[in-house]
C-alpha cells in the first residue's frame, strides 16, 4: 500500500494521457499552444504499465484526463487495458474528465468497458459565450456528447468554472438544465494557472462565496456534511432536491484528506495540486522492463507528498511556478 508521511493512503490516481486539446479555454490555454514532442509522451503501453503499478500498490480509483483525453489516438485501447483491473476487483472506479466534444462516438464503448460516470466541463449553455470561453468549441457538439453519455447509461457530472463577467448569467440556466437532465453540478473557482495567463485575470476571479450568495437569494441551500474524499463541499437545493458541489482550490480545506496524485503524459508525478514538486517516473519506467525500480521510484515520490498546498493570489509565484500545471495535469 502507498501511504504518505501524513498517514494518508493513496487511493486515487489522475492520469493525463495527452497535453493536446481540441479547445483553447481562455483560462487554461493560450490560442497558440506548443505541444510536447511525441517522443516525450508515454506510449499507451507505458501508461498501462505505470497505471497498473499504481493499482498493484493500492490505487482504487483512476481518472483519465488531459489535455482532452478523448483526442489521444487509440485511447480506447488504454481504457480497455484498465478495464481488466475492474474485472479483477483491484480497481473500483475507472472514470474520465472530458470536454465532451468526442463523447458522441466514445460514450457507448466507454460504458461497455466499465466506465460508469463521466465529468464534463461546461461553463455556459449560451452558444456564443461558449465559443468565446473555449475559443474552438461548439456547444451543439458538446450537448450531443452529453446526450450520448446519458443514453449510454453514464452518470454525468457537469463541472463549471466560475468566471466573473463570463458566465455569471449562466448560473441559473445551468442549474435548471442539470435539474431537468438529472446531471450533478459542481462549481469550481478559477485558479491562477494555465499557459500564458500573465497577471491572471484577477478580474475574472468570481469567488464561489459570491456565487453561492446569488443562489441563496433564489433558493434555500442546506449544507451537507457529506464529503467525497475530494475537494468538493456540497449543498442541497431544497426547492429542486439537487445536490450542488463547490470546489475552492485556493483554500486548503481539503488537504488533510487528500488521497490523490497526478501523473502527466510524460510520466511526471505531481504530488500536490498546488505545488511544483514532481517526480520523474519515465526514467525508471524506461530503464528496465521489470517493475521493481519503478515501484521504488513511486514509493520514494509518495514519501515526498507535502502536507498541503498554499495558493495565494497576492504572491507572484503562482504565475510563473505553477503556470503549466492545469493543461498538463488535467486539473
Ligand atoms: N479537457 C478535459 C476537460 O475539459 O474536462 C480535461 C482537462 S481540463 C484541464 C480539466 C478541468 O480543469 C476542466 O474542468 C477545466 O475547466 C479545469 N480548469 C482548467 N484551467 C483551470 C483554471 N485555471 N482554474 C480552474 N479550473 C481550470
């Protein structure tokens, strides 16, 4: 089992399978991205070997992310490889985070491979605003993807980044639509990250405290004690019965229960969302066809997992130091 120095068992691995994306969300990527050379990327076989090592060492939940995971060529091969761990019972959940642009063709095969839930990032239901936020995205395609997921029996959670001046007016339409469609909904506070984010859009920072106050003006919100082991806190909207999540990554109110680590598509293991420390697993992976060196490197990395993170908008470090984090580690 993998246990870090603060007695937290590591059960959850997020794997970014590509740095590429077919969208260019303004808060995540610049319009002219330079992506990694192919040779730097782990092959699907290498990703399988790495993820399987983590599963052998106690990881029970795997989330596939990106970039956009569904634009990685041959990605179903990887899901298929991971589904064998579902079959043995060592992996409890195989899931993904996607922009849904490719979900219309992938939903059914994913469901057939044992995926039960999918997180879809969607910041607005207004087509023009959607195009402005994602730059390259088309809302209709995304809505088709979400409908396909629902039709395939996947449970859908919508993740919405709160952006001042960009999707404030999307709040109630999103809430109503999720209630009607039966999707869960979670709001995420925008983080000072992403490529080329310079003085990160502090003007775009919409604190969830304010968003919540706006909801509370129309609905009765009841705090729920329930925690998913992750960073979300939940409320129930009494009038609709919906459960809403709030993720405020800038506060570190969830570090004590953090059970997750993040693997990039080049084999770097990030130990904490808000810190730059990463361990190189590609070298031990490629050094030997046998896994003992890799497992030792994983243990050594977990021994470095920090107690928690400490974002601070007032410090300049956030722009330079954790700049490329989101598009590489997939959130
Ligand atoms: N392409 C996939 C998607 O759209 O869900 C997976 C990768 S994307 C980087 C994962 C999540 O990170 C998305 O929900 C996205 O909105 C979120 N994200 C990206 N940049 C962010 C930022 N600066 N602050 C908060 N969330 C961010």
